[in-house]
């Protein structure tokens, strides 16, 4: 018996694509010019650029408000459930693992990282990678989201 591909309703697919479009326009279409000016100063102080921090804080706070409205406890599962990224197609593979009795989610292969690299914008993409851990801290200060590796690797602008 052949296994069939999972199907999702068109409405859900459209909602997922809309999430990416919104994020792409807000984060990458409008922000980079304002980010670039503050990056050089931030590098001198060895800190994150202010626009990245503010964008991340807004994302984390919005997720927190949605979770609380839905009666969810704050924590890693709620943070993941409130994701503002598409459930499909953002990573090559996602797995749930247990480390020292703690459930963790590991994502492998980032579509956005690939796009940054394809366009020669690793430095810009690397700053964008900071959004994930920073938004998780705004969602729940006790939550730790760590990138052990990231595709965009450039450290110098």
C-alpha cells in the first residue's frame, strides 16, 4: 500500500503562507535599512542592535498575550504552540527529543537561513537569528531557546 502525502485545507495553507509574507515584509522589507545604522554601533558595544531587540520583544509579548487569552500556562510548549511562523516548510526536519528528562524540540535545516545565504546576506541573516531566543525571553523570562548552530555564520558586517 502506498503512503499518501498529508493534506491540509486550503484555508490553513493560505494562513500559513500569510504568516511568512507578513514576517518577510515587516522584518526584511522595512527593517534592514533602520537596522544597518545601529549594527555598527552595536558591534562596537558587543550588543544586539536595538531594532532587533524591539522587534523580538514585540513578537514575544504578542505570543504571551495570545497564550494567556487562551488560558495556557507559559512555557516551552505554549511558546511553540503560539508560533508566528508557518508550521510547514520552515525546516527540513523537526524532532522532539528528551535531554536529561527534559523535552526539547530540535529543528534542522532553516529555510530562511538558506535564503540569507543564497543572497549573500549571512551577516543580516545572523542578526535575524537572534529574534528566536530574544522573543522567547519576552514570552517567558524563565524559558531558554538556544541555537547551537545557525546557517548564517558571518560575524562581520
